C-alpha cells in the first residue's frame, strides 16, 4: 500500500522562495503526500474591504508549502508529481485588481503616465456540490456561476547554482507558471537541480482564465493530494505536463514571444524524441496539431504552454509510461483517503 504523508504548515512555516530554504519533510519516491496550501494572500484578504496592499506586506505574497526533500533525487534526474486531487479548503475565495499590476495597466516594466488602476476586491462563493464559483459584479447586480476548475498556479523545485527565486517568478525550475492545465489528474515533470529536488507548491486557484489577465485568479486555500516519483538519469529541460489526452511543454521568459518559442521548441524536440521523427517532421506535426494556451502574462516572467494530443503520436509514451503508472497509484490513494 502507498504510504500517505500529511503536512499542514503553520503560518511561519510557509515559504516565499524556491531554493534557499531547508526541507520541511522527506519523501520517498512512490509515496503520496496530502498538504494544505494557503492562498496567494496568506488568507489575509477576507472581504471586499480588506485591500491586499493594506494587509499583505511585499514580498510576503504567494506562499508555498514545502520544500519537500525527495530521497535519492540528484541533479540530472526528473521529478514527477502526479496531482490526485485539488480541493478548495474553504467555501469562499477572493480576487482583486492591483495598482501597477496586471496585463492592462502600467507597471514598473511598462511605465506610463496614466493613473494606476483602482484596487478592488471580489469575493467568490464556492459550491463543491454544484461545482461552481459565483462571480458578483461590485458595481451592479450582475451575477453568474462559473465552472469550478481547481488548479495550482505555483509548483516547482529549487533552482540550480545556489539560487533562491521568489515564488512569483516562473522559470526553468517551475514557479508561478499560472497555467490552468495544472489540475487534478495531471502529472508535472521537473528537472532536478539540487540534491533532494526540494519541491514546493501553493497558489491554489478555484478557477483561472488563460493568461490570468488581471494578475489575480479566484485565489483559494487548497487541500491537495499528490504522488511523488523519481526518474533517475533522465533530464527535463523545462517543466512539462502530461494528462490522459495531452503532452505539454512550458516556457517562461520575457518577452512573451520568447516564452512561446521555449515551449514550442521543447515540445517539438520532445515529440521528435518520442516518435523518431526528424526535427523538421516533428516541427511540421506540432505546427499543425499543436495548441498554445497562455499561462500568465503578468508576472516577473511570462509563461506559455505548448500542447499536442497524444492520439497523434501513434502510441508513443512519455517517460516510459510513468503517467499511466501514477494514475494507477492515484486510484489506490483515492480509495484509502
């Protein structure tokens, strides 16, 4: 039977960087982990009158739970995390606009002389039974229920070369990629940079539109269960995701076109390696069969995702079928939860 570890951090145990922090627990490959993660505001924004800039001090934004040391993980390996379940821990969530943050306002990188956006908070009611999040306009009686689609905006491992990166920054180590593709049932792969990998996760979203255009999703505390696996001697250059239907590559950079190029380049080379296609044949297949959903377009780096349906790859299995095996373990974990 798969061993299940449970970890619920205290407020002072939350991390705000990837790297530069000691592990909070040790996990063996093949084991499962159930964790509590706080929302990006640390649970401090509780109503429309608690403005984030008044209750959250920078840089204490976007806390993550962890890091967790994976026994046997070494640089050059690949860490696989399979998300068994991602469930909101509360029956409410929040979103906001920020002055000088988001895709449609001036920022420190795009400096203009226009006034900053108003800081405004929205509170969402979450219904697990209905599977919805309820949007209420602040300045009218407009109300609409949106499908709940829980995901983690931030997950990653410690960077290489003794770096410590703020959790709001996505890069080759993972981080704040903010892709709605990272939902339950998905396996995410990271290249290991330091002994133990030191992975962490947080920034739960009850749902998020592609791009996270305002810079803030439906931010929710989560209770998440995942299974950990280690692929020895297998490199992974950028975070990759696998669902039952798709293979996905990510790229994070500025400008956005470079994030796009990174993700597409990784998917083309990945598909070529799996199928035996040469570079240009793989390029042509991804060009015609691929999709390109946006991760985030607001953070210190931007994230793009390149994805292709596995049905077009004639049975080729990524990482020797580890996603399929982890799905089988996940079914056992769900049965004992």
